[in-house]
């Protein structure tokens, strides 16, 4: 059957839903489009359609997680059933729980058996399973194996080593004729992706996690300030100025075209970097992120889940689609074809999965011990906390503030947010 797609943005969605005839499809699902996400979602949906005879329309939503959350909040606050199945970030269950179905009611008490316990707990709000784990994530460091070998370097263990290696290799490559070569690319736009990068810098240099597990604000300290000052020195030196507006895909584009020595990204970039049309196929290694002098490697916990809107007209059918897409067979296919981390523990011992993505085995501890953003402890205020944090980090990267100025001002802003109670 021919795939139909809807593109939704802002309040225009709500107006359009009132002005157009009812959709012919029985279900709608929102899917991201970062890397191979959309294609994989389409394939999974088509397989379910063929198996069940039902139809599903795919809703295209913004790739920016910050913009997508805003759209979801508008739709759900209006009690709109325009999207039956929502792809939601790992930090959103607490924010959206009141609008989401308890999947234990439709799929049974053991619906999430076999998935990582920590993610199931994250998705369980007031004993309600509001989302099924789909794929998990943690930040990793991609590097050019060929270039490091050519210039006699081992992969970096510290941020300072990365800085030094990136500086030397970039200079040597430019001298050799590649004037587009950069040392390091990452996600520097003022959005949720920068929250992840900056949390990794801060946590890996002993600066804490913004807000601790008890709800205490911990960001105003010397290690956190230094952790933000270091990457500010990369901009324009080993990192292009344009990185101040990079998301995952912009960073991947630079690295995959052969014009970066190092890249911070999520595991999904692995299969794309190894694809036939990649300039760096066969030349890429993946290791855990570096650390500072006062800390250990820290990878931000990422990942996405599938939830069913309370306002769906077909909640049982929508739940069945969620169960299929998050099931073992589909997660294995996504891991092998596009390096999306499974949330089912047994797949990390699967020979076919490990053959396709070897670092799933070598970095297993990184994925299972990733640093969570403070969404659980800050609850409904997490969006404000994250916005304040990534704006502070962006101000330092842009040269508008020092690290010390930024964390001091951020402490005051978070204190004001905390007065609203988290």
C-alpha cells in the first residue's frame, strides 16, 4: 500500500484538524526523522499493516526535541486525538503522563518484561506504565581511526587529550590540502541536545549533574565552570563557528563527509558512517567520551519511547502497534540495520547484533550506566530547567559569558524555578 504522511507544526495542526474530513487511516503515529529513523519507522509500520490489515499514517514532527515537545503539549492540552501513538523522549514521561494511557491496562502487567529495568522505571509514573521503551541512547565519541594512526595518536581518554590531538591533526590535514578539516564537532545549538553535551562536560569533570537526586541545585561550582570554559575555547579553533547552531545531523554531515577528526553523537550515526556513500566508511572508531582531571567519563542518557494518547479513538489498537514496534524482533532489526540501541537486555548478547554493531558489546557499561538528566526530580519544571541550562551553556560557547558567570547566574535562575516546587 502507498505510504501516506502528515506534516504537523504548531497550532496549525489544531485548526487543520477541525477543518478537514476525518482521516481514512485507523491510526496515526509520530516518528522522528534523524538519520534512518523515519525509514525504519515506515518499514516497521508497513510490516504491522501487512500482518494486521490495519492502516497507519505517519506524522512528521520537528526533529528538534524541544520543538517536538512544544507541539505535543499543544496537541495534548487541547485533548486532540490527532496523534494516536507518540514517540517521546526519555525525559518526557513525567511531563506528559497525565495525557498518556497506562499500557499495563491494554497490554498487561508484564508488558515491559525483558526491557531495561531503569527505563521501565523511568516510564512508570504513579504506578502507570505511560510509555514502552523503544530504543535507548548514550553519547559516544566517534573518531577517525586512519588519521589517528597516520599521525601516531591513540584515542583520547581526557578532554585535554582530545583538544591537543584535534588541534594537531587539523593543522596537519589543512597543511596537506584539506582546508575544510575540523578537529571536533558536536551539538551546539541552544536546544535539548546541548543540555546532553554540556551535562557530559560537567559530570565528566566532577561538576555534578545540575540538580542532584535530592533536588538540590549543584551547578554553581568551579569544576562546572571550567567544564564549560574548555569547549568555549574550541569554537573557531578546532570546532567551526557554525557548531553553535548544530544538531545531531549537522554534526554528522561534517564528520561523514570526511571533514572532522572527532564527533560526539549518538549510536545511530554508526551505520550511516559505514554506509556505501559515506566518505569515512571503514575508517571510524567509537569509544566512550573523554573525562576531565576531576572526573570520569560521563555519557548522557538518551533514548525514545512509544506512548499512546489518552485521547486516541482506538487505544487498544494503538497499544498493539506499540507492542509490535517495541518487541524483540523489531528492535533486533533496527539494531542490525541502523545501530539503534535495543532496550531489551538479551539483544546485547545476540551474535547478529554484535556483528553488525561491535561497540554495543565493548560499550555496554556506558549504555547501562549513562547519566540521567534531572527530569525525574524536577518534574513538570524540567523543561524550564533544561532551557535555562542549555541557554547558559550556549552563552559560554558564544563568548558572551565566562563559565563562572554562567553557572552563578544559572544557580539564581534555577532557584527561582525551584520555588514553584519540584
